C-alpha cells in the first residue's frame, strides 16, 4: 500500500508508514485523508513538532516525552487532547500522518 502524492507513489511498510521520511505538506494531507483525519491547526503543530524531533534526533519521542515536548507548542495539551487529534495513538498515528517512518520500540528517548 503506497500513497500517491503529486503523481508519484511513495513506498510504505506493511502498516502504511513511509519507508523514507517526506517533509512535504502534500504528504500530510494525503495520509491524513487516508487515516480519516480532518486536519486542524493543532494537527499541524503536532506534525511540525514530530518532524523537528525526527530531524534533530533521527527518531521520534515516545508518548510520554511527546506529551512533555508538546507542552510548549500546545499549552494545556494533555493525553486526551492528543488522542482526540490522533485516535489510533498519537505517537504512532501522528508519525504516520507527519510522513515519517514507523517509530521503533516502546522506549523512545
């Protein structure tokens, strides 16, 4: 299962995560639509945060660290708010929608 973005099919793993990160906004729109997520400003803030973490560390944070890190970007954000944005799981589904590879392991950093 790949995503077609601007006429090009992007490679995915068996769970629908991109094999190689793609930082274009169009990718976010296509994957969010496939995940049946209507993007809001808060979604875009989470996407930007996850992409920044991936660029800086080479991976994304686990849920606990994601919640701590997002406190500056989304003041008052709690776990319920993140699950409202990404109901399948903020750490995994958020990464998928952000156009990032599948997060590995439970530990994160």
